[in-house]
């Protein structure tokens, strides 16, 4: 598959992931949703590990998981812990906020990753990157004004704070991915496999605590969108990594095209969930996407 097609399909499934997450946690307990969704992902990768063990070399190279040292396992456990913290914050926020607001905010992750690269890796932004960041921030402000029509005040709404925290922690995960896949030499399949397995293990005690009522909690309702969370994210990530492996793929374009997932989630929020003020939010959503694209192209 051509890398542009793979990227666009990845963006579509990433948007489906956002919509599935909203459907799964709406009026539902969050922690069981997180555990079961990641349990599905872990089950897929455990099946692939078993298939590869019983028939060495039988799976496509892209799905083969390399053996790891104990230190490497700890590195991937850390990756899972970072993502777990990000998802706990984000999922609780997505439960309370319209997906037409939550998805654009979550899409700003690459911008925060850029800030992290500036601070941690000593990179210097180009004029185009600075322009993209300014456009994103201006559009973010526009989205906050649109949110006020629904009683959501960005500067004092705790769920916006949760979502921003989850997005910032996700940006840390993005920086760590660069270290794992770039400097440490992990393959994409190896990271995705063990990251999924360790995530399920990390969410297990939280799910047990919810089941045993260690704290006041909401009722859990099983929904098939929980499985769709897992499948959509697995497909989106696999196609994304597949696109990056193409010799002629441009990383900036791959990352930019993938932000199209925001439009999928935005349209789904308005059409499927009946969210309000779509026409007032749309210019800000387009502005956020444009700013991120310009930033990544820089």
C-alpha cells in the first residue's frame, strides 16, 4: 500500500478510535473500559507472539516481535506507564466533554511534542514552525469561545484541565517514542506488542479496585465500542508505522495527514452524538489542524 493511502486510512481509523472512546465512556465507568479495551489489544499481540513461537518466521516481518533484555522490558514498561497516565486523564475528560471539543484539543499533541524537543533535545524552531504554533494557539482560543456556548469555560473547567494534562503527558510519550524507535533501535511491532501487554497489566489493579468498590464509582455497561477502541487503534498505529517505513515517505506529511482524524471525530460528534454549535466550532477546528500541519511541515 502506498504510504499516502496508508496514512489517510490510519487517520480515518484514529478518528473512529476517538468516536469509539466517547461512545464507550459516555454515562459509563471509565476504568473497566480502559482495562477491557487494552485487554483486547494485549490478546491480539499475545496471539501473534504464540503464532510466531510455534511457526518461527511465519509471520510478516512487520508483525515479528524481537526478544528483549530485562532492561528493555523496563523501558517499555515505562512507556506503558506514561501512556496509562495520559489515558486516565484523557478518558475521564472525554466522558464529560463533547468529542467535537475534545478531539481538536487532543490533536495538539504534536505541538507540545515540538516544545518538548526544544527544551529537552535543544532543537530550534524554524519560522514556519513558529507560525504554525501561533495559528494553533489562536485557533485554540477560538475553540474556547465556541465552548462557552455550551457552558464550557476553558480557564476553569476541570475536565479541560484533565484533557490538557493527558495531552501533555501524551506529548512526553511521543518524545519517548523517538528515543525508543530512533536511538534505542526497537522495532515498531516490539514496542506496540509489549506496550499493549503492559498497559493491560497496569490497568488490572485499577479494574480490580473498581470491582471491589475501593472508592465510589459509576456502574459499568458492556458496549461493543470497547472492542472497537482496541481494533481501531491497532489498525491506525500499524498503518502509521507501515507508512513511516516506506523509503519515499515524508515524515512531516505522514504526521500532518494523520491529523485528519480530527475531522472524522468532529463530524462524528456532530452527526452521531448530536453535539451542538458545530458551525461555530468548525473554523477553530480547521485552524487547529492547519496550525499543526504548518508546524509539522516546518
